[in-house]
C-alpha cells in the first residue's frame, strides 16, 4: 500500500522510529532487555506505542512477528507491577480489515506494517506523490 496522505506517512514514520529506538536499545536498554525476557522477539516486533510514565516505568503496545497485539506495563525497578496482555481479540477498528479502520492510529499502522500493507519498518523518506 502506498501511503499518499501525510497523516498516514507521519504515523508510519513515528511507528518506525519507536521500533528502531526499542530494537536498538536507545530508548532504554532495560526496556529492550525486559521485553526480550518476556519472550518478545524484539527484532521481529513493531512498536506502535511506548510511553514513559516515570523514570523507569513504561507502558506500550507492540505487534509481534506472529501478528499478536500485546500491551505491556513495566516498572524496571519493581517487577511486581509488570504485565503483558494479548489484546488481539479485542482490536475492533484498529484491525486493518475492519470497515472503520484508520491508518492514522499507531496500532493499526503497526499491524499494517506486520501484514505487509504498509512500507517496511525502515523509516526511509517517502516521496511526495506526483
């Protein structure tokens, strides 16, 4: 799928940048290590959302290599609060095949990337349509 709307390209680029930061451990190497310890294959996952809630506390949403949508909450200083939930069954309009889907939604874009419906996770410049 060619992303012709600027808003769609912006979402794609934001998801790609988050994905790169997590995969490279640049956001927080502890977060990347924690995700790996939870069984997430970081190099095969696309990171739709990540929010730093506190110094070493994060929440986010990712799409793994198998297309599952996982939400997580992690306190890197206190593992008692950590959770990873598979929310794939409750996607509704976030699913790219839903009639009201919106590629401006980062979860939808991450799914589109994993399904090959959007450019790759390499945030190369997208040229303007002619």
